[in-house]
C-alpha cells in the first residue's frame, strides 16, 4: 500500500455538540482511536465541515440551539455528497421515547443516551471506521479495475483498426471476434 493510500485510510470523525464539556468528553473517549477528530458547535458548522472533507462517522447531539440534531441529520441525508455518512445520535435525555424513533427516521445509524458507556461508544465508532476504510479500499479497487478495462478496450480498438486494412478472410473473422470482445468489455464496464 502506498503512502497516499495509507494517508487516505485516515478516517475523520465529526463531533457535533454545542457544549464544550461534551466535546472534550468525546475527544477523551475517542482520542485513543488515533483518527482525526473534528469539532462542530452547531448544525451549521457541521454542514460546512461535511462539505469540506469526508467523514467516516458523525456523532451528533440532538439538542442544540438553531439547527437541532434532527434538522442537521435531515440536511446531511439530503445531500448526495453526505447522504452515506453514518450518524450516531447522542442525547442527554431518554425521557422522550419519540426521540429514538425520530432519530432513526431521519437516517441515524445508531442512538445513544448520555451519559454513555465510553467502551460502547468507542466500539460503535470503530465499526464505522472499519466500514469507511473498506469502502475506500473498494473504491480504489473499482477505479483500478476501470482503468484496466479502459486500457484493454483502447488496445483492442487499436488492434481492430490495424486489422481492418487486411482482406484475408481469417483476419476478418479475427476482427469480428475482436469486435465481439469489445462489446462484452463495454457491457462489463461500470457506468
């Protein structure tokens, strides 16, 4: 794996909470994961951060002034660029049973009430970090495969062009097979 690929393996975590103490606590719990932790103190700041860089997971407080966690999650899931980022809702109250339902309805992957068990939070975040890395690996493999398909198709087109000037019946049949192989390659290409 190249240095660039290892660097891209770093999976940023977005921490969204309007309370400084909560952000400090999240950083203390997740710091041992050795991944970049990015703070946002509002839904608006979270949206700006999400549009600037890619995140493996968002830890999102529900109760915030201005754009609350539900509205922020709705906006995250609405945009093509951010819709696949998993959200873990964090809330200071479990008094309203509707919060969990509403959280999942807005696209949350998980929901935890404060105070939360640090081990549980770290374990849940680790799962999303692993999924993020595997997704990045898959994207790189697919891109490499696409480049190989493109190179093969280009080479076959060049060979077909060279053979098109031949009048020998065997060469024409070979050219026909080559054309068929190009069609198969085009069908196998990803859009």
